[in-house]
C-alpha cells in the first residue's frame, strides 16, 4: 500500500478550504498550518499564466526527515505515511531543516508536527479532511499501488509533475497539469 | 518573470519566511565541540607519538579545558531542544543514518574521556592535589597505566567529533549551501586550527608554540583551499547551489564572510604566523584570538546562511 495525493492545479481555485479543514480536524494551533496554498504567476501582463497548488507534506518514499531523525520519532507508518511520534521527539529541529518542502514546524508544546494524511481518518476508510471538504473536488487521495484506485486512474490519464524530485526524496504528491 | 507566493498565509514560526530553526546554540556548540576535538586530537596524537616532554601544553594543559568546552557545548545543545523533557530518547536509539545520533553517542563517549584524560594529569599541574577517596587513587593509577589505549580511543573519537559536525550539515540536501561534502573536511580543518590556536596560547616553550604555529598555518592553508573549492563546486553545480554560492559572492553574506572569516580569521593570522616564523616578535594572543574568532564566525555564518538557502519559493 502506498498512499499518495494528486492535486488538480487546473481545478484548484485557492479557496484555502483545505487549510481550514485541516486546522479544524487536527487541532492545529493558531498561527500554524499543515497545508497551504501556493500561487505561481508567470509572464508579464497581458501574457500571464497562473498555477494554484494546494501543498502539504509529500510523505516521501525516501524521506530525509526520517533519515536524519536521531531518535526514530519520525518514521514510516500505515501505507507509507510519514509520521512523528510526539513522545519520542526531542525537538532538535533536524527534520525541519532536512525537509525541502518546509512542511514541518515545531508545535507550541515542543515536538515537531506536520501533515499526517489524516491517518486517523484513512484507517477508517475516510478521505483526509482536506480532500473531504474540497469544493472543486480537485484533490484525489488513494493507494497508488492499486491500479484500480481513483488516484491511479487519474495519474494514468493526466499529465502531472512532482515538486523538486531532484532533491531525491521521491515525493508522493502529484500535481496534475 | 516568475513569482511564487504562498497565499494561504503559511507563516509557521521559525519556518517562514525563511527557515530559522537553529539559533546561536548550534553554531556555538559546533565551535566549542570543534575546538575540543582539535585539542584532543593533538593531545592523543602526540601522546601516541611519545612527545609528552616536548609538547606539555598540547598533551597535558590544553585538554584540561576540553571538559568545560564540551559541557558548555552540550548545555547549548540542550537549550536548543524544544521538547527538552524527552532528550533521553537520544540514548534509546542508534540511528546509523542520522549524523545527530552519531553525535549524541560520540559526545556521550568523548566527554567522560576528556574528563578522565585531564584527571590523569591533574597531579602534575597541582602537585598538592590528592583524590579524596582511595578508589579514585586506584582508578587514576589504572588509567595512567593504560593511557596509551585511552589515547587511541580518544584519537578516534576526536576525529569523529571534528568531522561529524560538518557531515551533520552536509547531510541536509534540502539546504543547498550545506549540501556539499567539502563541509566535513572544512569543519575538521577549522577545528584542528582552532585547537592548535588554544594550544599555542597555553604553550610555555618557544619550541611548542612554534610547532603549533606551523600546524595552524598549514590548517589555514587547507581551509582557504577548501573554501575556494566549495565555491568552485557550487558554481559548477545546479541552480540552487549557484544561488547558495551567490549569497557569499555579492549576496547578503558577502561582507561578513569574506571580512570576518577569510580576512580576519584566516589571512591575517596566517600573515602573523609567517612573520613569527621569520623571527619577528608577534604577541601570540593576537594570532590565537583571531583564529578562534574566525572559527566562531565560520560556524555562525554557515549555520545561518544555510538555513536561508532553499529549493522552493
């Protein structure tokens, strides 16, 4: 099993509903976020191109954060998700420095926190909170090891890119373009 | 023109707008650990080579500082942790892929080693000293008997301590400035140079000062070579690494790096050491202080600039 997410940049309008849904679902402290919206503008007026991406932890297959963690707090879990065990985390910051996507932050309580792919929901067969609320249905979540899953089908049909694969992380967020 | 904006307002403290997760504690530790590694390296190396009479400052006196340097450094590392109550988790795991795990275990070994090493020479420094309990006297006799083995172990750990801090940073490929294999050797050369500077400062004989002055000069030469090498490598690499190099070649870190590290920390002391070798009288305090200042600035600048170098946004 290999969980992944596909984000349709043609459908995303950048409403930030996913951001708010995540903050609510996961009790993210005020002023922090586990997912965020990036808007990329290219060209000069009137030849402008815009891309909107809903971004979060890439749950990389070759995660630098898991590799550099001195205590094993950062680890691979259910379906390839990358999680942090709070009571093993010493708050050294190595994983935060190691993440090329800057997806991690220090929780006010001291441990390091990040997107979990809503592992508590997906274990029950529910989609992650951000996917569930997306008003344009631009987020796809599923198992890329299963060729019949919706995400595998979408990735077969559509062109996609991944963010900085050259960082060697083998990321699992696919941006449909 | 291309611009990328985070419009959902991601403003995670210490991550945005640029990473700022490590503050003064980490570079201070890197510096103190480096100096300690340098001193212990020379102490064990010259003890193994049987130069005990010739280089007393390197083998006996300077190592007495290292427990203090290491303990202050460890204190700084502890202050850096944000989940302090769980620090002991470091010692429940051996993670070979994590340089920080290597560091934690190395410190656990080298700190007591440095204390034992210093303690075995204490009676030579303070002839009136006596250990309060007989078992401490026996322990001292035991360690003095096996000092050579102690020296070999310490040599190994000193090298690991000197190199791992550089590897720690270079393992982060998310930060292009750090992600160069030259950083390990550069930090090791700097730790040997700063270690030699402390020994120079404590040496009483002209001979010992002269030798460590020469060693320091050689290390400064190696550091300069490695610094040039790093920037050559970056310029021939990918865009993110070219950008990282440009932070020092016209960017925000240009003045502070080239003035404080290269000029004041390397070129001036090298010049003074050459003058001294030519027979001019140069107060050793000046040379040593400059070398140590350069080493401290190097750690601070690399740690801060590295966090500002990135792939995205």
